[in-house]
């Protein structure tokens, strides 16, 4: 019922989540985790950061508590609050506190969306102290063994104001993410959408074309996530052009000129089935 619950999710996966590695990111993550260092994942939305953390939590055999950050997120949402239950006030841990107590990996997705006063609570956790002060209870918790702090952010849409504080950043090891190389992305799209590799290859080629564009009207480039969505529409019976229009071109921009350009690109990159 707590607001915090609506934003957080705990995963105890049994099978390893499917994740195709492209560089040394798994080694860096595990080394940092074992040294008790906090980790920052930088990269565009939909490029595999969440999936990566899920795979790492599985390999490290830790529960994963994920919090989707947004600009209304308060310290209480992360740490906990008193709630009224049956006439009594009762303290309810927030997801960060649960992770600290349980020795889980806490993943704060899109941390720059959270207000800066919220992220201040992370400082003593992110550095060598590994402590979480809970002012409202007048206590300071030492993180249980196994606790790990991981945050992600998308450097693409930072305003100066929203940029992560240097003092937060300097407490962390950073891993940079990009979209997977085309041949890997084809594999991923084919598998995740259950479509043939050659169909996935057409979608990925189109995405490559969009990623090369330098158009101010484009909010985001086509992420692996939207390519998988297009693949799913194809698996559900749409033609590749229909799928690319609905899942890739339309969500990327509201600008009519950009839209028109993308629709034209679809006709060039994607053949209609004969
Ligand atoms: P982010 O957290 O960066 O926004 P996600 O982890 O949600 O992105 O990735 C979106 C989807 O793309 C995932 O659900 C997964 O299906 C797929 N994906 C992206 N990169 C990979 C990868 N390297 N291996 C496997 N799947 C991937």
C-alpha cells in the first residue's frame, strides 16, 4: 500500500535472465560489487541496463530490489515512513532500507529523475561507510553483507540542473552502455520477439539508419526495446512496415516533418512482403 511499493519491485530469479555481453561490463560490475563499491550505469534508455543488473544479481545470488525513480520520489519513498494501521502508527521500510537490511542489490533506475535532496541519502551508503541514516527512527543502519547500490541514468537527457551531483558521482564506479553491435542486436531482437533472424536484421538495419540521423525533432533514437516491440508486432501478424511505423517511428517523435521523414525511411529500408 505504501507509495514506495508501487515503485519498487523485488526479483529473486531462478534462471539467469537472458543477457548478451558486449564488453567487459560483467567483470567490472562483479569486481566493483565484491569490493563494496557502488555502481553507476550510464546509457540511453532501452539499451539493456536493467536486464544487465538482473543477470548480475542472478550470478551473484542476491535478491534485486528495483526502484523506478521519478521527480516526485521523496526520501521517505526510498527509506520508509510511518503509516496509520488500525489506529496505530507503524513504521514501514522503503525499498532502499529493505535492501540495506536484507543485503540485496538495490537498483535505482533513472536516478537523476529523483530530487537531489533524495539522492543525498545515498552518500553514506555509496562510500566506505555503507550506512543508511534513518532520521525519523533516530538510527543508522549498517548495510548487511551482500548489499550493493546500483544506479542508472541516461546522459542524453540531462539538464544541467538534473545532472548527477559530482559528490554522488565520485563515490561510484561507472559502466558505460551503448546499443549492442548490430549482429548482437539482431540475435537479441530475434530471440526476444520470437521472429526469424532475417526479419530481425531488417528492423535492426532500419534502427541503424535512425541512429545515424542528426535531427533535432527526435527525442530519442530507436532503442533495442522499441525494436523488440516492433518484432513482437510482426510475430503477432503485422507486416514489418506496419510494425516499424507503430512501434518505432510513431513513438519517437510528434513532429510532423520528422514523422514524414521516418515513414519515408521505412519505405526505403523495409520491403513489403510479396
Ligand atoms: P534499460 O534498462 O537500459 O532502459 P532494458 O534492460 O529494459 O533497458 O532493455 C530493454 C530490452 O532490450 C530488454 O528487456 C531486453 O529484452 C533487451 N536487451 C537489451 N540489451 C540486451 C542484451 N545485451 N542482452 C539481452 N537483451 C537485451
